C-alpha cells in the first residue's frame, strides 16, 4: 500500500498538473459564471415579459438538465454548428453556461431581499442602468449571497470531474490514467478524494473570510 | 435514429432512475442515522461522522463512483457495477441528507425534548413520538431538493460502464455516427423527468407551508 | 427524580462509553486494515472448481476484438471465449466494462482473467502472466481523409489521441521520444488520452485530433466501416502479441484456458476466427509468451 502511494508521489507532476487544471477550470468558470449571472439577474427581473420569460426558460432548462448530458451536448453539438473548440474549451463553456443560470437565480433571490429604498435613493441620486447595477445593487447582493456563491463554487469543482469523459485532463482524468497504468486504484482515487476535499475546504475558508467582511460592512 | 435506438435510450433512462431511487431509499434513513449521531454528540463517532460528511460532500460523484468500484477490491470487497453504483450514490446522498436532517434537529425545540425526558419516556418512544414526526416535516423540503439533485448527478455512474442513459446515447451515436440526436433526446427525456420532480417538490413545499408546522 | 430516570441517565452514560469504545475500535480496525491490506489472492484450481465459475472482464467497445451489438457482446475475443467455454469444467462469469478498470481489476483480484485484447509488453509481464497468444499486433496511426500527414514523421507538431492505460499509448509516447531525437526536440504537439476509442475516432472525424494511434487490426476495421472518412497511416510501434491476462502466479486459471486455446489452434478454429474478424490469420505465433 505504501508502495502504491510512493508511485503516486513519483507521478506527482502529473497529479499536480491535473489539480492545477481543476483549479483553473474552477476560477475561470466561477468568475465567468458569476459575472454573466450578475448580468442575467436583471434580465430575469425585467419588466418586459418576453425577456423575463426567455431568461427564466434558460434557467429552468439548466436546472433540469443533468450536467453530464449537457457536457456531451456541447461537445457533440458545437462541431455541427461549425465551431471547432478544444476539449478544454468545450468543457469550460459547458461549466460557464450551466452555472451562469444558477448564479443568476441565486443573485435574484438576494436581490429580492434588498430594501427597495436603497434602489430608490440610488435612482434619486441620478444612478441609472448599468451604473446603478454596478455601484448600488451588486455589492450588497454579492455580499449577502456569499454563502450560496461559495456553495455554487463547490458545485463547480464537483462538476469539473465530469469533464473527464471528454478527455479534459483535470484531476480525476489524470488519476484514472495513473491507476490504469500502474494498477493502483485505491491510492490514486483516495488521493483524488483528499485533494478535492482540500480544494473545497479552501473555498469554504475563503467564503468565511468574505462573509466576515460582509458582516462588518453591514454593521 | 431507429425506434430501437429511442427504446434503448429510454431503457437507459429507466435504469438511471432506478439507481437514483435505490440510493434515495437507502440514503434518507442513513442520513438520519448520521444526523442522530451528530445530534447526540457521541464522543468518538461524532468526529468520524463530521469528517465523513465533510469529505463526501466535497467529493465529485464521478470520483466517488470510481473509488468504490475500482479501489474497494483491494480490500477484498469486489462489487458488480450496479451494486457499486448504488453504494457510491447512497454514500454521497447520505452525507447531504445528514446535514439536512441535522439542521432540522438542531432547530428542534429542546424544551419539548426535556419535557419528554422528565416524563421518563424511553429513548425509542421519545424519538418516535416526539422528535421524528416534527423533524420530518421540517426536513422534507431539503430532502426533496436533495433528491432532485441526486437524480441529476446519477449519470456519473456511466464511468464504470453501466448502460444507463449516457452510455446508451453514446452507443447509439457511435453506431450511427451521428452523436448529436441521441443526446438531444436523452437530455429532453431526462430533463422532463427532473422537471416533473421539481414541480412535485414545489407542490410539497406549498402543501407543507399551508399544512401547519413549517 | 424517579429511580427509573436515574437508571436511564446511567444507562445513557454507559451507552455513550460503550459507543465511544466501539468507535475507537472501529478506527483502529480501519487503520489496521490499511496497513495489512492485500489484494484477494489468486484462486487455485480446486478453489475455482469448487467455486464453479471463472470471473472474467471484457472491454465494452474495442472493435473488432470485443464490442456490443444490439445488447449482445460479440467480436473476436467474445467468440473465442464462447468456443473456450465449451471446453472448460467451470462456468464463466463475464463482466463487460470500460478498459481502465480491467487490468487493475485483475491485479486486485476482482477478476480471475482479463478476456480482452491485452498487448503483451515487458512492463505488463512484471505484473501479469499471459495465455497462449490470440493475435499479433502492431501500433499504427490513422488520419482523416485529406490530411496533410503523409508519413509517421509528419506527426511532429500534431495532436494525437490514444486510449488511456493502453500499450498503444505507450507505443505512441515511445515514438514521440524518437521523433524528438530526430527533430532536435520537436515531437508530437499534444497526446490526448481517451477512455475508449469510439470517442477518439469521433474527435478525429471532427478535427479535434490530427491522428489516432491504435493497433492495425482495429484501424483496419474502422477504415472498412468508414472508408470515406479515415485513412490508415504508417506503423509507429513494433509487433507484439495479444493475449488474455491473469495476475502473475495465477497458474490455475492459466492452465485451464491455455489447454482450450491450444486445442482451438490445432483444430484450426482459431485461425478461422481470425480470418473472420481480421481478414488475415496469424499461424506462426508461439505457444507461450511468458
């Protein structure tokens, strides 16, 4: 057993590359889906019925679709439209599209809890449109929704493991390769599980710090 | 796509749903057991359950399934794909259910429990008559939400070769050399199932809210 | 306080102690298990006969060696297994699964034998014993029709795909090293590892890959089904044998199967099968490759 872990240690650059890839996917997909979600939220709450309906149809579709099937849809679907993307890019796109819907929805929940007076006083001071969104609305709802955003980030990390099926070399994919070549399934997958745990603990720690900042701001 | 292709994808969807149901049926009581261990603050087990829940909740379903199927044989526990999938899915959902049950247990008014204690009710009766009926209602929305999430993450077991919806769609695609249509069909089919469940979930939430104890 | 209540409280404390001790011993057992964990041992011939079955694992999609057609496993290895089964004193329990689980499953004792196309390489010989060979193989590459890759050396700077954990992947990596030596450092741009070949061929057809490395038998089968999409390239590996694999030292299972395989060779049925599935037969294979 210790010999197995020694083999993993000898392959640590491969493991590290996979871990790095997972973290990069997390950061890219997390930031992009948060930004796009913040842009989606006003569409969800728009007064124009058509826009609001289209946006919530998109959110409902993403909430009903299992991520793995969605990944395959993007992976096989894009080439039929002539868009040629690498596996990594297709995987990242799937993560972003999927999680934008979730981010938009949870920001909407936070928005609805925002006191109307805040928005009205912002409008009274002359803030309009995108500036209103950026300076008055977004900061408090982002801070209020911080725990849920943290949860969604953890979900992104877990969903990134699905990308192994389209040969994206993230952590699970690299570990499967190592265990298939060296016949050390337990050591390989236990290492993967522990590394995922570390990433999620880091996310929770980060969210905790941001939460403290939010508390101080609110007080 | 021939009729046989549609049928094989539908069969795959049925296989996936049955795996989800099996893991839900096993995972809900298991989650309750874990939550009770944490609630009772059993000294040694408390720490173990805490770590177990923390690790399993951060583990992707794919990785957990691979671990259960490929790694356990090294300990002499060799499972066929379907039992391995059920074990992995149950482990995963029980960790989430533990947190859901626990949050309801923590909110449970302690004075009711103390009153039962002062009447010298045996533990089993205390749980069965006082705690569980009320805690059950409080946890239901969370549990049903987790069931929906569980059904959505079940396709992960495709990685150990079970012919569920994903693998069925892949096979049809690789035989017909047109990979997209089977996946559109699979996505629509499975999405409809989840959609029905989400509607059901909303109905349950509404009924509970009007039914009294929230 | 009624005496019953104090009795319950005392019982609870005792129960907690007992539970704690149970938890500690469970923890200790888990740690001990990790220390002394060993793979299930290889069964002897008597054990196999007493058990009544041999457990084998076969890949799910590796045309023409093994694949599933309308729900039934078929292909060269599956049909050979059907012939071998007739000569065995025990039944055979077959598990169809992805390639990446088969060899590790044999090492951990989950399966007695991998009844699938395993290329016999020196690295594998350290962990596995092989049956009498069932085929020969050389690793080639295939490209999409109209590709600019005309020879093996043109693979430099290109993206090539192969199956994870396969000998074809190792051949590809070794070829990459040679290319780098020849070109002063420039080798294959990227090697992408896939779970199984159907996805690899799809990516080749879509243009995400420039080439795919596989055995010439597999690639010939691919080109026969899709001659207008794919073209066979040149060889990038050396000829090896393909056999079924058992864990090293598992001579009981090996002897059972070898007897049957050699019989099938004598009767000519093996060569007929090869002609059926490969279009060629390999009649000068050695009897043992261990």
